[in-house]
C-alpha cells in the first residue's frame, strides 16, 4: 500500500507535467525506485502506466487528423517498424543488466536527459525551415526511431522530447506533423518494450494499472489548463524528484 501511496500521486504529477512541458518520465520512473520497486520492475511497470497514458493522447491526435498525407503516413509505417526493432533490442539489453547497474546508470543518464528536456522547450520548432524531400524525411525518421526506440526500451524518460527535437530540427517537419508522428512512434516503442517486460515477468500489474489511471488523469487535467511559463513549475518538480532519487540510491535503501 505504501508503494501505491508514493507512486500514484507522483505518476499523476508526471502526467500533469508531461501535458504542460514534457519530461514526465523524469518523475514517473524515479517514483517507482523511490517507492522501493526493484529497478527492472520499475522500468517494466512504468512502461505499463506510460503506454496506457500515451495510447490515449495518440488516439486524440489520430482522431483529430493530425497524421495525414501519403508521405507522412508512409514515413510513420516505416519508422514504426524500426522503432519496434530498436525498442526490442533496448528492452532486451535492459533485462540483461543488473539492478545495481541500472540504478547507478540512472544517476548519470537521468540528469543528462533532464538537462536536454528542460533546455529545449521550443523543440527546435521553426516553420520557416526549408522543407526536405520525402526520402530525406523518411531516412531521418527511420534512423531516429531505431536509435530513440532503443533508448525508450532501455530507459524511456524524455523519449517524446527527443523524437520532437529530431523530427522538427533534423527532418524539418512542422510542429503539428512532428507531434503526431512522435505520439505514434512513442506508443509503438512503448508497446514493444512493455510486451518484452511482460513476457519476462518484470511488471507489477496492480501497481501499473493503478498508476495508469493516475497518469491519464494527470494528462487530462494538465491539458485542460492554460499555464503560462509552465517550465517554471516543471523545473523545480523534476529537480526535487531527482534529488530524492539520488539520496535514496546513495543511502542504499
């Protein structure tokens, strides 16, 4: 019950933060570790809650026709295939690494991810950029989905931000197209990683499903608010959670 009391409010906060400025995974994944969930189970269970939360937002994007056009749909299909492959490799590698290695790697990886997530809030958006050919967009998207898909399978936090940065900055897609493609790719890599973790028995079903409800609620409430300077709220929340995580790991609790 203590794990539920720690994880669920923080996952709700993660969904709320993610809907405002992204980077919710920087709160949700450490939440499981802080609650005493073993590292492999923390990653697997976080995948369950984040996958269900992402599926809702992806459905809303598709329902509103954000992903349209023959070239963009073709790019999405090809990129999804490489995202599946990358996520499978990443999640498989994660399962081979010991809990202690994962925890200590988090102390290096999460601050770096946090830095880029909090630093690049414009997502490289610039509608004035020169449009690339459909082949160039396809190549960049496929390559990015494989690499970022591997990261998503292995860890996960910041995946959506990385997709947006690449798709707007390197592939020169506009924000609307990049956001829609990001949601689809993120959901794809999440589903593959979750399936791998489920098959290997590293998911707490009860905790994951309960956290998913709070994650969806956080997204729903956060997306319905008009928050000016949202990053001013997000930055201290993420930093506080990361500090708690580091203290817990250093104390060996």
